[in-house]
C-alpha cells in the first residue's frame, strides 16, 4: 500500500485537508496507473517555525515536504 506523507507549516481547514488528500490520491493513481482505494495519505501540520527547509528564506509563505513510500514493483 503506498503511503504519501505531507508535512506543512500551516493550518488547513477540514475542507482544504479533504481536497488535498483527494487530489494527491487522484494524482498518484493517474501517474501509477492504479486505483485509489489502497492509497494512504497523511497530513501533518506544524507551526510556521516548526518546519524548516534549507533554501526557504520566507517560511511564512509556506513549506510543504512530501515523502512517498512506494513499494517495489511499482
């Protein structure tokens, strides 16, 4: 089962979280030519200064880090 983890330094509404998970799910299914019922998406929200990425000079604008656990054979 593929697991896509998204870490962001913003707080999202429930509607935005649902839309993000749905879009990631559909995009992954399209790229991998598979269905969507087995794809897992997790979202972690952090405060603005609790997530850092070396090249980002303005974290207030938002940071997103995505990790995808894709099993062998895909």
